[in-house]
């Protein structure tokens, strides 16, 4: 893994400011996908901005649906009473999609931003137009 600078964001504005001026910076929360990519030398951020302490982990009813916070873990989302009662297939999908250890770290936002799982993408010796 290459060296990188680590910063913990105090608020959303500080997080955005830390990343916006540097094309090689990345947000990190659970880090389950990003850290794997860094270990394999697929991702090479020079700075990681930790956003885990930002208040973005709420799961709540919203406009006849549900609002899932980007920093809510997969475990918290799958086990939330609103999700279990109104979206049981979402609960089942989350529980079937990863081990308990991954679900405890992985976040909703991370799932949405997850990179491809293609073997060519992970093999830095192979050409890949998504890398």
C-alpha cells in the first residue's frame, strides 16, 4: 500500500473542502472496498478523509418512503424496524449480500459508490478502461 495522508472531518463542509481541492483524495467511512483496492494498488489516493463521525447515519420515514443515511451501516439498515416492516426484501438482500463482519463496517453510501468487482479491474497488469 502506498503512503497517504489521513484527515478526520469535523463537519460536512470540512469534508468537502478537504477533498474538493485534491483530485487524488477520497472519502472513507467503513472502507471495506476502498482499502481492498488500495492494498491491491488499484486505488492510489494520496489523502483519505474520514467521514465516520459525521451525523449522516439516520434511517427514517420520509415522504411516504424511507430515507437511508449514507453512513448507516448495512447492519443498522437491515435491522431497522422501518426497513424490516416496510421493506423486508431490502433486509433480506443486505443480510444475504455479505458476512456479519462486512455488514458491521460497510455503509449505504459506500455500497452506492462501490467500484466494479470485475477481475480485470483488480488485476493492475491487465488493461481496464474503468480503472
